[in-house]
């Protein structure tokens, strides 16, 4: 019997009408029957502070780490802030990397980025891959999904309307699910396991 893959998705944007939140919702709609996905809200998290941690890890963080521990794989969709990672996303990764229990370690991760510009978040993908490698995630090298000119890809209600972007996300999802099911050993940076460089610019 095929195992049901549990995926957790989250974004670095707090904006209500975020394109990256919309991209995650679109991803959930594209899931095959063999997978489920929960989109987590990072907005309640306090900024990481060792003094706070010493007094007791906040319950919202404990709940977050429990959800991560129960997940099989992750999807992050994030905007790019000044060529780098939004604070809310980096903060969540910092909290998740603390303590004896490391719920992200050795689990597959897919990354998407959506911006209104022409590069689609290429800079933040680079930085985010570095951080995710440090916390032990097995980040997919390919395919890469960068949603450019995002304001043209989603309608006013946040519905993804671009067919090429849908196909790109669907392919990313399938690779993530395949890697999860296979227990693939390929990790971010191990290019010997990847002979092609598939880069999707959803223009």
C-alpha cells in the first residue's frame, strides 16, 4: 500500500494577498491523491531569542516543531527581500533548528519563489538553499520554479491562472513526492546526482 505523503508548506510573506501564499494554495490544488498538504501560518512566532528559549520554548513553537516532525516533506514559497530571505521565514527556520529534536533534518524540501520582477526570486533561492542545507534539509536541486511577473499570473482573488506555472509547480511536486517515497539520498549541493539543470521561469 502506497504511503500517504504529508507535506507542510509555508511562506516568508505576511501579506494577506501574497503571491507566494497564493502559489502555495495553487500547489495544494495540484496535489495527487497520494499526498496531503497543510499550509502553516508563521505570523504568530516570536523572534528567536535565547533568553526566551531559556525561560521555555513558546507553545506556538512547540506546536510548529511537532507538525514539522510529523511531516514527510516540505514546500517553501517565498518572496525576495533585498536579495535575501524575509525575516519571518528565517526566524521560523532558526526556531526549528534549535534543541535536541531537529524535525527538518534529512527531509526533502521543494522551493518556489514568486515576485513581481523579472528574476522571480533568484537571489533569495540561492540564500535560502544555503540556510536549508545548514539545518539538514534535503533541498531539491531540480526543477527550480521561479514565478516572474507574478501580478500577471494570479487573478484578483489570488487564483493561479497561468498554465505554464501550473505545469512547473506540478512537476516540482511530483519530484518532491518521488524523492520522499524513494528516500532519495541526493542532497542540496550534491550535483553528481543531477545531470540536467531544469530552471522554470514562469514569465
